[in-house]
C-alpha cells in the first residue's frame, strides 16, 4: 500500500501557491494568442490553414491528451510528471518566442498543449492529497480555479500591454520564469506522490481517446471558421464513432485508461453535465462581449479589457467566497446560488439596451455570470474528484477538465451559429457574418450591421437563460431525490 509523505516544515498553502502559478500561465496561454495573432501573421506570413493551426493547436492538444496525461500521472507519480512537463513547457515557450516560421509556432504550441494537459490534472489530484479535509479541499480548489479563471480573463489585457511595448514573442516568454520556478521549487514544496497504479497504460485506448477528442473539437471549431458543412459533419461523425469504440473498450478492459464507473457515483454525472453546460454557455457568450464593446461601441482593445475588469474581480471574490459559504451552508445551496446568479447575469444579454447603457449591461452581466461560475466551480470539481479512488484521482480530474474544454468548443459553435442565423435573417442575406459586416465603410450599412449583431446577441442571451433553467432543474431534482 502506497503512502503519501509530506515534506516537513512545509505548509500545504505554499504547495498550493506553487501548483496555482502554472495553472494561471496555462490559462493565459489558451487565450493570449488571439491578441498576438495579427502581429504574428504580419511577421511570419502563414497560409490560411497554418494560421488556423497556429491558433487552435494548443487547445486541441490540451483537450485531446488530458485524459491520457492524467492516467500517466496516476502511474508514474504526479509530482514527477509536473516537474517533467514544467521543463518541457519552459523549453517550448522559449523556442516559440523566437520562431521564424509558422510550422515552428504550430509545433511548439502543440508541445506546450501536451505539457499543459499533464500539469492541470496532476495538480488537482495533488490538491486532494494535500487537503484531505473536505472543506479545506474545496477552499483550495477555489483558490486554484481562481488562478485558472483569472488567467483566462486577464489574457487579453496582459497580451495588449506586452504587445504595446515588446514584440509578439514576449507573450510566450511569460511561461519560462514561471515554469523554471516550478521546476526548482516542486521537489521542496510538493509532496512526493508515488505511483498509484502499477498497471500498464493501454496505448490503444490513448490513441482512440486522442483521435476522438481531436476530431470532435476540430469539427466544432472549424464549423465556427466557415469550413464546409459536410466536412465538419464528417469529422464529427468520425469523432463520435471513435469515442463509442473508446467507451466500449474501457468497459471490456481489466485495467481501463479511464474508470467510467465513476460516472455512476451519486452526483458525479450530474456535476459533469453542469460543468459541460456552464462551460458551453461561458465559452459561447465570451466572443460576443468583445465584438460588442469594440465593434459596436468603437472601444480600443485595451479600453474593452478595462470594462471587463469588474468581472475579473468578481471571479476572484466568488471563487474564494464560495468555499467560505460552504463552511456555513450546505454545498448544494452554494452551487444553487451560483447557478441562480448566472441566470440573472445572462438576462442583460437577452435584453441588451441601445446606447451607452448597453456597456453597463454587458459589464454587469459578465460580473454576475463569472461570479456565479466562480462560486460553484470548486464544489463541482470536488464532487468529481472526491468520489474517485485515490489511485485514479488524476484521471478523474482530467475527465472533468476535458468536459470543460469540449463544452467551450461546443458553445462557440452552437451559440455562434444561432447568432449568425439571426444576424443574416435581420439583414435578409444568405451568407457572411458580422466580422465582415463591421469592416464596411458605409455608415448606413454599418448601422444595420450593428443592429443585426445586437439582435443576434439578444438571441444568444435568451438561449443562455433557457439553458441555465435546464441546468437548474438538472441540479435541483437529483438533490431532492437524494435528500
């Protein structure tokens, strides 16, 4: 029987800080490239296909390999995996910063995604070991998720500031000092986590998992980028078939890559669905705020980022306030309160008024939605990880993160498509999108484009409110049955 040996005279809080720093960086790297991409494209001159892969490969690798990397951490030790992948991430970041060709960016971003996919589930599994008390563990999860969510939120602001004064490669150099610090401090601050599983890794399952998730995420993202429908549908069908084969294989293996029986644990499948659907809404609505602030109201990227600062602050407060409330009230009530906040937060998107009051509405909606998910997320993640056997905690964490990644990609497609349909109907056109429409120099046409985009935003807000009501029922009804 393996035991966990915690270093003497070291506080678990220091270990938590060390684990949270890479998560902050990984989250920034997911979003920051969108800010740097125009300058990179002007310098490196990529083809349209290369530009697509430069932007998407990191997210593809994170989503596609997270389950496998979580299983590897369960087998070789999570601290060891974090040290190895921190080294890989730092080297790949340095190479990316000085890339001279698109293929170098694509290759290094793929390696960074692979390393990032390993660090997150290993870190969350270690948090479960560092904080065995459920209430302390939820608080630690809240702090960890705060860093990740704040990283996603501040990435455009950080990228804008760095590009204002340095070259595009500087956004990649952010990763080097953080990962070097992790590499040096991990052996001193993190507990040694011996290999929890001694069974061989099923490489066939790993290949099926990677191919299935990459196919599904690629089909969803390419649909957003205007790829022909038959190609997206074909790739999606391939992903679903491979996923079905993967699931069937896990049920037949004596030592599966992922123990899917975890989903039959009370509350786990419900938490997975809530994670997936809330990620779908948060990811799907995130793209509209930027267009609304910059293209409808003419704000600069930096000014638009400033308008979203209150939502970043709300996320920080809620991610820490939620666990505090969980010490005084039933966790289910805290999650319920977070879901209700999200419903209220999506209402301003559905009613978005004209004029500058619309800026306040968007900022207020963002505050409420980010506060809601920030308060609920630690409890949802804990519901999944705490029900997993200790030897499979990494796999459980990676399963939850994969649901989140696919949810974001699905939201971009579904809500983006809904807004596009409304936009085209409003303008009585059969093709094109608001991205092209906002480039018009005809002020009459531009005014119509703005009105059509706002109508699409209204439709997205209504869909988000309806979906949140479904999520609420999904969460409340099983809770009453359990009670």
